[in-house]
C-alpha cells in the first residue's frame, strides 16, 4: 500500500524511526541517509506545486520501500522513481506499488502520463514497468545513472 510521505515522515526515517507507528525493515537498509535526504528535499521542492510528491511503500505495517516524483511535473506528465529494501526484492511488492500509483494517477485529473527511467542493466525494474503497462520509448545517458531506458504509461 502507498502512504503519502510527508516532511515529518522523512525526518523520522532519517532518525531511523518508523513514522506513524509503522515499523522499518529490520533486516536491510531502506535507503542510505543521503538518499533519504535527497528524496526529502526533492519532495519539499515539488510539494508546493504538486502533491503528493512521495510515498512510503508499506506491507503489513512495515515500510519496505519508497516511491516519489523525481522532478517537478511537466504539464500533465509525472516522472516516478522507486526503491525497495533489498530483503523485500522479488516478492511482487514493487509491482503492486507501481500498480497502485498508476491507479492513483488515473483518478487524478492533473496526470495523463506516468514516466519512469530504469538502468539498461536493471532487468527486474524493467519487468515491473512492463507488468504495469509501461512502454519503452527511448534511451538516454545520464551523468548519475549512465544509460537508462525511458518508459511511458498513459493513464487518461
């Protein structure tokens, strides 16, 4: 299940505390502190013009991953990123989270397309997007991630 991640939630996560009475994954790191700080700052930057901007991925009252907008929306297109705790990979959680996000986007009149990018080497993430109706529309090279595949999913 996706739960909107607020500034307060990120503050708790950075302190190593599960917000809202939710547990944190105990057997692997959800995300390094620098990634949590970056996601928190990004959400704070986006939230004044578009909310929600980030979500916690929750399974059985445990935060197992995060999903967020990776930049300010461009028109009616949003670009998402997501990550799951390594100990929870391969269990379908990410696919369910992306599916839930697509359903949310379908019901939000501001969104007509969801975009995501995956490393050309990240086959599991590519399968998540394929299972959720995303179509490969191109590639580009980024300084941070190298070669990535661009995926689009119309929701209107």
